[in-house]
C-alpha cells in the first residue's frame, strides 16, 4: 500500500500520488509539487472514504500578480536614486 499524506482540511481525504510519484512525507509532497509549472496538468490519485480516484488538476497562475522586493547589499548610488524617484511616483 502506498504512503499517503492526509489533507489537514479534510481528514477523510488522502493524497496517494502525483503524476505517479508516491511520497513518504509532506516534504516529499512539496518537492513533487514545486517541480510542476503553470500550464502543467497534474494527475493526482486521492483516497476518500473508499476506493482511490485519479483526477486531472490543471495548474493555473494567480489572478493577481504578487511581487516581493528584496534589497541587495551592493546597490549603486544611481540605483538608489532611481528607486527614490520610483517610490515618489515621479
């Protein structure tokens, strides 16, 4: 019997494999999911109070773009000036 990871939101549902890859723990599940890309379709086998079912899950992007700015340690004076201009809305 393959190892499964229980969905915390629905304890009666377990993920058995993704694209045929079985995993032993949540970390392995994350590695499998992180290898997928927007536009891919994942084949997911789940167990829910009975026999296993396989569903196709399309991976879609976010409806709203999320951006995170991170300061780098070697910013030039020109870059700082451009950032200041951008932040002021000019």
